[in-house]
C-alpha cells in the first residue's frame, strides 16, 4: 500500500519543522503513507508546496518540501490536505529524495517558529491549486486555464528526440522503408505541447508497371493539451499532415486534419504512468489525391473536404522498470459538409501498438505494429484499403 494518485488525506497538521525544508506531520503508516510517496500540500488558501516522504512511523511521517509558494504558506496554524501525485511529475533533481536515508530526531527540539528556504526557482504549476467553490471556483477555473505566467514558465523546459527506423515493412505494395524523424515536447505539468516530423524513403512495386520504384513519404503532427481542466478531463487540440506515394501517384498528395478543440477523459491513471483515456475531437479534413485521367496517361488531382469525428482510445501499461506497452486507436468517420451524411466506412482508422524498451536513461528501442484502414485508397487509387506496418525504431531522448 502507498498513497495513490489523487488520493486525499484531510486534517493534516505540521507537528515539527526541521532544517532544509523538512517537516513532520500527523499522518503515517496507519494512513497509508510510505517512504517515497509524492504529494502536494493544500490548505484553505490553496496550494502550499509539493513534498516527498522521507520516513514514516505508525502515526507520523517526515516530508521534504519543494516548490513552496511562500514561506508563509507553511505553518503549524494551518490544517492541510495531502493529495497524492504521480512519480512521473517528480523533477529529476528531486528523485534522489525517494531513496535518501533520513534520521529522525531522537526527541523534539524546543518549540520555535518555522523557518523555510524559499525555492521558487522551481516552477509551480496550476495543477497544484485546490479547487474553491461557487463563484470563486468559476473565477479560479478561468484564471487557471488562461494563466500566462504558468504557460510561459512551462514552455522553457523541453525534451528533444531523434529517431530512425532501419527496418519498416508494409503490406501495401510490399513496401520496405527507411524512416527517420524528430520530436520536440515540453516538460510541463499543466500545458503540454508536442510537435513531430518524419520522412520515409520507400522501395515498392508499382501496381501498374510491376517494376520496383523508390518513393518518399512525409508525415507531421502537432498537439497541444491543457492537462486536467477538471480532475478527469483535459483539452486536446491537434494538426495532422500526411503525404504518401504507394505508386508513381501521390496517395494522398496532401492530407491535412485540423482539430481546434476536443477533450480527453482520463479513465484511469496511477503513479507509475499507466493510464487509460478516451478522447473526442472534431476534425476539418482536407485531402488531395493524384489519379489517372480518362486517357490513362495524364495525372489529375481530386480534392475532398469534410468533417471527421475523431475518437481516440489510449492505453499505457508498465511491464517492468524498462518496458512499457502503449496502444493508440483512432476511429474518424467522415461527414459530408453539404449533405451532412455520415460515412462510417470512410473512417481513416489507425491502431498503433508500441513496445518501448529502455536501453539506457536516454536510449530506447521501439517496436510498432500499425494497422491502417483507409477506404479512399481503394476508391480513388485502386489500392488495398488496409495496410499493416511493422517497424523497429531506435530513439534517443535528451532534455534541453
């Protein structure tokens, strides 16, 4: 047992203050607190600090405080709540506290005022704020969502990834590919931004001439989320681009999807980063495809514009300390903007199953099994509407 993610322990009081921002509280093993637990302290005025449990006894525990709003927010006069947090939200500079040895004082020192060191160089996120009620809750909610200072602070720390797939095999036209790309994402708690671009060099059999040809495909996407608008809901905004050739014709020549605003429902989360979530986002779909003209020689362009109802189901499962299993499923039925008819067969479905293996702290080996179902490949280009992709990817991550 340990303090679960988002678990709340009320009526918490500080019993003693020790040097180096360590406090003793009136909660311990009997309350489900164990060494290494990660939590935030909240009083009636709001978020006060984050903390890591250093040592526990049956009815008390010692905590290392960090990201303290102000020294005045920590006092024996306040009654606090402790709210469990994910270990994934623990900064790298603080992880050593989880395993650090700590010796509790033999007896309480003479009563003295609490003296803390302000550690505000660490960023404080709006996720740490307690929800007020009534009008103040609505006011706080709006201010939280549009907080420019928090946004600017969380857009200063980034992770950059380089990846390459020397082995990519596709069932469509027996394509073999070499794929490479890069990804950039911020390390924010509240505002999360990610952009990725990749290119593939393909070698495949042209369905018309039956000759082996070389083609190039490009894909890019950007995603922005405001995490935890409520305890279970986050926002989701995205842009997708794709251009591919499975023959001498571009199929599609360009394919844009714009999702200005959608939502993600967090069905399950835990401290190890495991999660299940369900998302919905309406997408403006703009697609152009090259097709043969009536003479069988010339190349024409066909455009198709409409709406897609993007439904996404995501899953993350930790196998062990080095292996993570992830699955991302998209189902996007097309809706014609003139007749408003919904075409469930034209659903642009993709399921991406990934097994990520951590080789070192920065180096990863990813295996992806991707299933695609796109009826327009068959309708416009006389290709198979299904495609299965197997890829082995080497990825290197570095914090900027």
